[in-house]
């Protein structure tokens, strides 16, 4: 089965409303309505590295706390700012307080926010949520910016996130952020292509995964590579390439010198800005749930490590959907069951010298 590669805009990297989807529990950020917002408030989730609430008084406040939040998110890993939701007074970090609906339009909100942070972070999403009690609040999904640093416009300072707070960036971090403007930003994508259940006494599930690599930055990535390591040292794992050649095998207790096996896939041509490249198909035999550590690197950028979780829910859900789609295909000629994208979680950034 071939993999349908999305366009760069569809792929979106880290800039596709992921924080709205994560915190509001929806598949598409455009689906957030008042019901999802009320469920989020009831969850009592506290402010954190990627989440902040601000009451309506801050939309035109003298102290530019909204600008500081946008700057802080853009200069770190991004986040969700909810404007029109107060902070609780009795919790530290704050929990959601009460809704404070506003009557301004989305265009009015955009015009105000554009003057709070310079340069405005690319592909920031401003999503209004209309409320039954009249008025609306705004979800502002700020990506980790491709062109940092972003400045809080009124005071002229640069901010970053530490825990749940926005703090001024020291000079060396500002200098480092300017340097990111001329670097590629690689991000892996994983697609679940097929799943087979264990046979007989075999406890290992077989999962076929297609890996791909995109460049979300402004310049080309030369000598890009994906490095895969065993993520859970307690469970066995085997990996085979498209030619059915064993590439990696791990058995708990039998690893030499305490090291885990790794495998790498080099992409022989540069990945230019806005491009997306296949890195190959790998068949894993695992005991679920399990996980992989997937690192991406190139000459110009640091190594970044992601976790790819292969949960029982994901694998069994694929089988269920595949059977359901196959039955429908017999009736109405539906297309073959499409690949299922697996979300990856960014773990850490390492110095590039650890890779080269």
C-alpha cells in the first residue's frame, strides 16, 4: 500500500493547532465549541509550560501580559493562550477560573494582538469560541516560532517560558534564538500502515510503520538522518526493513554492555525548506504497549529526540477500523484503508556534536 504524502501546509509540522487539539481533546482545532471549553474547565488543568489563561481585562490592559505570553510561547516550545478565561486565585499554578465573554470580533482581536508581539509568530491560530451567554472567548495557539526571537512589543523585552511563567530572556539566549533563523527544523512523522495479531503462542504483535521527515525551517537540511532506538528496555522488539532483513533485535537481559541497539536511515539528498521526504518502511514485532525513541538530525541543527508510543489502543483500533473499512469497500468500493498517523512527543534537544 502506498503512502499518500500530505502537502507541507497539511502536514504543518508543529504549526497546525496542535495545542488546541491537545488541550481541548478534539481532532481538528476548528471543532472546538462551548461544550469542549466547559469540559476543559471542569478538568481543572493547571497552567504549565504550554498553557496560560488570561481574563478579558488583559486584552487592553496597561501591562502587556498577553504580549509576554505570546513572546514566551514563541521563543520556547509554543503553547495555548486562552483569552477570556480568568485564573483561579487559590491555586499555584493557577487552574481555570470563570469565563469572561467579550463582544469584540475575531478581526478586532487580531488587530489588538498583532500590536502586542513583534514579529508576529507565523501560523499562530486565533480561534473564537462563541458562548451561549453572548460574546466569545479566544483560543490563541502559538507555535514554537520558525523565526525567533519574538519580542514583547510595548516594553521591548524578549521572553521565554519556565514552568508556567514568562521570564525575560538573558542576552545569550536571545543571541542563540537569532541564530535559529538560519537553521532547518526537522520533524519526523510516523504512519501506521498495517497490524497483525499474534499467532499461536507468539505474544508479539506485528506493526508496519512508514517513517517520513519534513523540514519546517527556512533553509535546507543536508545529510538528514533518522535514528531509532528501543524505547522500553523491559520488552523484546525486532525490526525488519522492506526487504524483510532483520535490522534490530532486542531481548531484555541480553543486551551487551548495557547498551540498546539502534538503527539509522540516512536520506541521501538535502531536505529543502518546506519539503517532506519518505525515510522508508519498517516492520516491527513487539509486545504492546511499547515505544521507540526516534531522533532526527542534520549537519546544521541539533539532535532532537521523540517518543513514538505503540499502545494497544492504537494497534487494536487500527485493526477495527481496517475491518470496518474493508466491509464497506465490498459494498460501495471505498478506497483502501488509509495510513494512520501516530503522534510523536518531543523529548529533548541535544548538542549537535553528540550526533556528528
